[in-house]
């Protein structure tokens, strides 16, 4: 599988958008997606791994998970959104 790098100057189409509030914390899937995944954390903290590299997100942080790369977390923590 070839990896696709995120290129900031390229045109991208938003295919889906979600707003999640994890009141009790839930498991997050271990997966490889065909699309880039933009994560913006409004509240709380969340540790996300991409290809084994940890990223600790705090309120106000943005992370772009690259298409074709494995990402996973532990449970989504309580009160993260």
C-alpha cells in the first residue's frame, strides 16, 4: 500500500464531518482509513497514535491523520470532545 502525504496547498473535499462528546469514554477503533482525518479537540485530552507515534492532544489542538496510515488510541477519555 502506498502512503499519501497531506499536501496543505492541494484542494481537498470534505466528505463527512462529526461532532462527538464522549461522556463516559468509549473504545476507539484501530484502523487505516482511505481519507485524511482532521481531529480538532474542543475539550479534554486525548492521546492518539499514528504508525506508533504518540500525539497528546489538548483542548484547541488540531491533528491531521494521514490517509493510508494506521491510527489508534486507548479509550476516548471521559468528557473529551
